[in-house]
C-alpha cells in the first residue's frame, strides 16, 4: 500500500487542528470585545437572564465539558450581523428634547383650543340663557350684601331675599321708565333743535376756513338721501326684526329676575352642589377659589356702580348747566355705558358731545367735551384705583382685548361681562397656582413625627363638615 494516503491524512488532521485553534482564539477575542462594549459576542445565542427564562444547556457532542477542547463541534455559530455593529436606538429617544417638549405642549394646546371652540359653539347656541344667567350673577353680587345685612338684623332668609329683590328690580324698572319718558317728552323739541343745529352747522362750515362750498354740502345731503332710499328694504326688515329683539329682551329679563331670586335665596346650596361635580382630588382647591372669585366679582360690580354713578352725576350736571337738551337721559346712558370699561366711556361721551353740537352749536360741544374729559380723567386716575383697589387687577391691554372679544362674540352683553369674567379668571388661576405650590410643598416635605404626627393624625381622623364654605 502506498504511503501517500497516510501523509495526506496527517496533513489534513494538522490543518483541522490549526483551524479549530484559530476559531477558538477568534471566539475568545470577540467575547472579550463584547464584555468591554456591553453587547453579546457575534455568533452567541441570545439569552435572557431574568427569572423564568432559563436557557437549556447544550448537550451532546456540541457541549464543551470541563473547560477543555471538545472538538470541532465547539466552534460558535456565526450570525449574519457584522461584528462591532451597534444596534439602532429607540426612535423616541432619537427625537431632540426640544422637539418632544414642543410636541407635548402642541397637542395639549390643540385639545384646549378644540374644547374652547366647542364651548363657544354651545354658548352661541344658548346665548340668551347664558347672558341672562351672567346678568343675574352681576345683579346678585350687587344685592347680596343687602340680604346679608338684613339676615344679621334677624330677618329670615325668605323675606330678606324677597324684599331685596323686589326693591332692586323696582329701582331698575323706574330708571328705565324715567329714561323712556324723558326721551318721549323731549323728542319733538329735540327734532326741532337738531334741525336748527344742522342749519347752524351748515352755516358754520360755509364760513369756516375749510373752504367747504354749498354744492359740496348739497352733494353730501343727496348721497345720504339716496343711501336711505336704496336701503329701505333693509331698514324695514330691521324694524321687523326689532319685534323679535323685543321678545328676546323680555324673555331675558324674566330669566334674569328668576335666576337672581334663586341665587340670592339658595346661592350657598347651589355652590355646594356645583362642588360635587368636581373630582374629589381637585375639590379642595376649587372650594377655596370659589369664595375668592365671588369676592372679586362683588368688588368689581360695586366699584363699577359707584364709579358709573359719579360719572353720570357730574357729567349730567355739566351738560345740564350748558343747556344741552335731555341732560337726564344722557346721564343715564353715561351710567349704563360705564359698565363697558374704556369703550363705554368713549361712546357715551361722544353721544353727549354730538347732541350738544347739533342742538347748541360748536362752542357748547367743545365745553361738553371738556367736561366729559375732565370727569373721565378724574375717574380713571383717582376714583377707580381708590374704589376698586387691588380687588380687580386687570391690565388695560387685557381690558381692551377682552371687551373687543366679548363684543365680537356676544355684542353689547358680551362686552359688559368680558371684564368681570377676566377678573374672576385671573383670581381663580392665581389662587389655584398658589394652592398647587403649597400642596406640592406639603407632599415633598418630610413626614411629621412626635407630637406633630399625633396632631396631624387627629386632624385627618376628624369627619368633614360636608363642604361648607
């Protein structure tokens, strides 16, 4: 037999042993690299070190024993992943922190905007009811101190509420009747005075340094007549819609009176029932914010009434001594328009100046303007800071924006209730922020010990009083 096959066998066996040693060294090197980087070695089977995920030990000829070489079967299997490739991170972790914060804030803002949009749609659908209830809240804030004063003098709640409500509505009804009576009584004289004032204004423009010609004045008058004639149908339809407005106004007045009566009589129980609708974990904060919001609303209404009354009295006396017609109705309009901050004062003052201009001439109009500006400056810089104080802290820019938004959403009624709504919201948000900081401090403070702990435990075991304010 030839010796060549034996030589080839020994050569093949030597090459096999050399390949096994190289494979072992490569596996050992990959294992050391994996231990340093924290990743499993290439070719190693994944394992879970947690409980309940025991990996069965290899058995048979492929299982090494005693740390010794067990033949070619001990060579680890190669995985298709190239050695040293780092796995991709979680996609959420790859997003920059600023983008993640912006996204979190963005979707919450969208949810709030959608909620506000739905709320505005609901309010616009029942606008009459909402405005009537808000007006009832304002009237209740004005009359509730009188009910409390009668209760302190021993008058039962029912008679005190009825007496206060009746007197309040009678006074408001008398004011409205007096204004209407004055307008009806003076409408004929006012028409003649307006015609005379227009003629006087025309003569003044012809002789003024503005170089206005009679042809230009006649052209303006002609354009006005044509505009009125072209919009006759619109004016007629507006007159027909006025009947609907009157019916809605009467309905709103009845709703306001009914709501005011029950708010005066059962306001505390209505508030306690409202608190039951709030989640229990948020109820203490809302229960503390409610009385503060009510004090803010009461201070705003009473302060505004006092300031409006002073404006009406002094401006009314000024235009009365200037012989401006309908001085008393104009004073009442000034009082009512004062409930619309900033805008109401401008509109009522402009109305008084226009009436003075068309009835008494340019000089009287200028004097009326001086009286209006003087009283309003005293009101803005002295009366409002002194009377309202720090109870209603709303920036003038917030006042202008809220009045504009309220007027766009709900007309004059929205402009009236916009500022008290903003003032109450400011008070509630400020209190809730302070309350949240206080409770957060208590949550993160160390637990009480000793006698303090005993006192706290006694307080916690004390039964609640049912949510009374």
